[in-house]
């Protein structure tokens, strides 16, 4: 007999098994992702939300989630002009590797616009995109980001914690 795992939030059949989240169905997984992005998002009303579009799937995911969770006086759009971008669609992996590189090479911390997706690992981002039918090119994983995957398997939550710990405090 097959043992089914139930979603810890609604008891439906679980389809995702991220260790730090526990088993979740697709719908509860997406809700968990959106809630975390919401917590990580603090735009003043009327602020232009220009997501930097580097032609990778991250920008499409950021646009989809922000349009879903932000109801109000915001104009949300993608731009290929970095000068007017106010949002980077960095995952926790992207942020952790950028900050780690800066720390190791002792260069100043990258000055970044808002990073609403930085509480999500690449794997969570990809799983969310798949669930929502968002398709696009995936950025090439750097050697460091490949190491992060192993780290995350051994110590779930490690990548988001690393990104958080290396963030400059003001
Ligand atoms: Zn569920």
C-alpha cells in the first residue's frame, strides 16, 4: 500500500516536500511563497515598481507575485533599463552569492533596490513558476550556487539565513 503524505496546512495530498516547510499541496505551497514575499515587501504607495527584466524567469515570477499580492496604487511593470529599476528579482541564492562574494573580496556590499524574492530559494522559485505555468529561461547556476544546493539539502533554510546574515544593517 502506498503511503500518501498529506499537506500539513489543508490535508490534501502533498506535492512539495521542502524540509523547512514540511509537506504541502501545490496551492498551500504557493500561498506560503506569496506570504513570504508579502512580508519582504514594503513599498510606499505610488512608488513605481519597475522590475529589472534580465530576460530570465525570475523577473516574470516577481511580476506575477507582486501583481497578485499588491492591491492598490502601484504600477507594476518590467523594465530592461537598470537605471530606473526599483526591484531586482534576486532569489536567496542570488543575494547570498552576491553578498558572499562582496564579503570575501572585501568589495563594498552591492547597493541594491528592493529584493522581494530574496526569502525564496531558487528551487522554491522554480517550483512556484511551474505551479503557476510561468515559463522562461533559467539563469545559469554559478559554481557557488551549485554548492548552495548541497548546503541546503544538509541544512534546510541555510541559504535564506546566509543571505539575511550577510545583509548590511542600517
Ligand atoms: Zn494544502
